[in-house]
């Protein structure tokens, strides 16, 4: 999986970088369209890696000893490669026209050399496994990029692209083959492993103790199976165990689309049973060859397992349904057995649905709306905690780790929101308001993009705070524009937080159609006007961004005034970081505006009689 992910990352880098370096808009659009499905595959590969890591503790002891603790956390570490790739994707998809202006000013050889180094490291990832990630080394831009001294608005995207490319180079160069470090440190780890044997033993015992979730799942399985077998016995004592078998192969940890899975299993069981009866009728004179029709049926059910209509649950049920009919002996007439089998299966599915509803009474649509509200609140906290440079080192050291924890929490909320949306799209509406999956998916994309941008913004403010400490920040010439930049960031945070708070309050209502007390407009309150002019909104965004760019150029002019190498390197780092921060600010403001429109569309769809105008 790691090798496949490395290949996927290399292809995405090629497509996105070719798009940004392209001289033609149509060619750039073609590259972006080719990269988008690869991004979805890369996300799924990362999830698969994390799922497979959970099974590593059950591997043979010899393999567990080879895999160092750093390897066990590989899924999280590969995020260090995924995050800058997302930034490059945001830069490529946000470009209004091609070619990009600033790219013309940069030496082509410098960009191609940086891309080649990243490409080589990703190729190494494709050919070596298992992998671990060592401590990365901070790198600065090549000297070819140092002449970029002034930040213009049209160059923000290109600066952000260069910064993400540099970050991707740092993270890929930190990836090495696990076997090298293992062979070097094998002897030193031997004595350490012996000394910590008691700790490992206690850790193993703690892993065996079941968690609250595991006990809850075990109780659910026991009650469901017991109820199914009991009702099956009341109907038919001889065939009662089929009700238990049907429900036994239906268990999944966590939530699932209950009605969809039950429907797929019922249809597939009936379909497999009918196929078995027809085959028994055809081969009634040569019963020893009745197993031959199973071969094409198993091939057919393998396709059903990967279909959206039936899925894995339906494919397995269809295969089992035919197998039990064609592989039976001394069960009486096939037709009678099939009817009893289907009836017991329906009894088992009714018990399965009943227990799922009792244990998970909340609908997926309700949970999706609740998770959307939590995601908006967490995103608001992430943006609120973005701070730029403070002389109080203790305060700075405490803020950034907490901010990273909040960003992980936001990512977890977004992932769960995606699962709830997928489940809600499959479940029946009954008498409830129809679930607008398209609107929620738009909101999900906006939330995911804003989460990534807030992560980049916090990384840049943290890096900028560290870099500026190496300058004479106490000097009056530098302190004044720095203070102005802080004020610009505070204005940006206030504007975004107000909008997100309003959207969160709206999403937390019982129905999104009820919005008499809160307006969806950016920063409006019940006492304010119901509609704010679009030009005013744009003017406010332009004012914040222009002020930030002006003060950023003032800071860059006062940093690295000497022409020496170190000063020029420091200045280039500050310029690229400030420009990347400006791109994040402009993108977040624009994305908040898009999210407002998406909320308005959702409100209008849930209650057509109430029309909200921007």
C-alpha cells in the first residue's frame, strides 16, 4: 500500500506541477482533471494503510521485532507527504489563468531541479518497504529564488506553490528505508528490548482487555443472535439456525446503512436460492454434477460484491444462498427447503434491523447535520488560535501544540461527516425531510479545503514566528509593520469567526429551514439589515488583503537589508512565508463566502417557500 501511495503521489505531483507550469489554459485544465481522481485514490490508500496497521500487532513476533515503532505509525507519517500535495492541488485549482505570472520570473532549471529531487525520493518509496520516517531537516529555497523580493497580489498563488513544493521536498527527503536503520541499530536495541520486557508485557495485556466499544459490540451480537434463533425456533425448529446464520454474517463494527444492507441481503438471498432451485431442476438426473453451476455463480457474485447496488453484503448472501441449495444433501425437496431458508433469513434480518434501530436510534442525516455543526465549531477554534509572533516563548510553545490537536480533531470530524453523508444518501427518507446529499457534499468539500488552509496558515505563522526571532524584532522599524500585520490577521479572524459562528448556530437548529433569528449573511445579526450588498463584502475582503500585502512588503524591506548570503536566505524565507499566508487569508475569505451560498442553497431546498437572497 505504501508503494502504491508513493506512485500515486508522484503522478499527482507531475500533473499538478505541469498544470501550474503550463503555458496554455486548456492543457492546464487537462492536467488538473487527470489529477483529481488520483487524489481520491490517494486518500483511500491512506485510509487502507491505517486500517492494515491495526492488524500489525497480530503478526508473528519476528515481523513485529523488525517493524520499529516508527513504522507502526506510518499512516500518520505519510500525512506529511499528503498535506503539501493538497496545498499544491489547491494552488493549481485556484489559478484563474495560465501561465502563472511569477513562474516566468523563476529560472526553469531551479523548479525542475526541485521537482526532480522530490520525484527521485518518491520513486525510492515505490521500490522499498517497509518504511519509516526519520526526523526531517529544515531546508530553505535555492538561491535561484532569492531575487523574489516584492509580494504582489497576483503572485500569492505562485509563492504558495513554491512553499508547498519546498515542504514536500523536506518531507520526502525525511523518508528512508526502515531496514537500513534497523540493521545499524539492531544490536543497540537488543539490550533495550530486554530491559523493557516488563513494559512490553504489560502493554500486551492492556491490548487484550476489551474496550467499552468492543463490549458494546459483543452484547449487540449476542442479543441479536439469540433473538433471531429464538424466533426462528418458534417458526420452524428444524431450520431455525438459518435465521442465526443470516444475521451472523451481517455484523459490522460501528454504524452502517441498516435498511440498505438488509434489503440487499434479502434480495440476494432470494436470488441465490432461486438460482439454486433452477439448477437443481436442470441437474435433477445427475445430482453429482449439481455443483458445476456454482462456478459461474461465484464469478457473478464477485461482481455483485463490488457493485453499488448490492455491495459486499449482497454478494456474500447471493453466494451463500445458492451454495446452500446446490451443496445440500438429504434436506428434502429443494423448493420446500428454499422457502424455509428464505423465511428464516427474513426473520433474522428483522431482528437485525430491530437491534440496529434500538442501538443506533439517530438517523444518519441527523448525525450528519450534528457533525457539520461540530466541524464548523472546531474550524472556528482552529482559526481563532492562529497567532503571529509573540515574545512570550512559553505562550507560543503552548499554543501551537494545542492548535495541532484541534486540527486533528477537525480532520476527524470531517472524516466522520463524510461517512454520515454516505450513509444518509443510502437510507430511506420515510416521512422525514429528504436528505440533500449534493449540498452536504459541497459543504464537505468546503470544510475540507478550509481545514487544509487553516493548517497551512498555522504552519506558516509558526514558522514565521521562529524565523522572525532571528531578526531584530525589537527595532522600531520592524516592530511597527509587524504590529500592523497582527492587526490585519485579527481583522481576518474576526470576520471569518463571525461567519462561522452564524453558520454553526444555523446548522445546530432542528431544521435548517428555521432561520428567523439568525441570518446567513457574513457577520450579520438579527438587528442588522437582512441583506448586505455583495460589493460591500468584496470591498471588505479587498481591504483586509491589500492592507496585509502592504505591511508584508514593509516587513520584507526591513528584513535582510545586507546583501550577504544568510541575510538574503532569511529574507527569502520571510517573503515566501508571508506570501503563502496572504494566499491562505484570501482563499479562506473566498471559501467562507462560498460556504454561505451553499448553506443558502440547502435552506432553499429544505423549505422552498422561504427564499434567502445574498
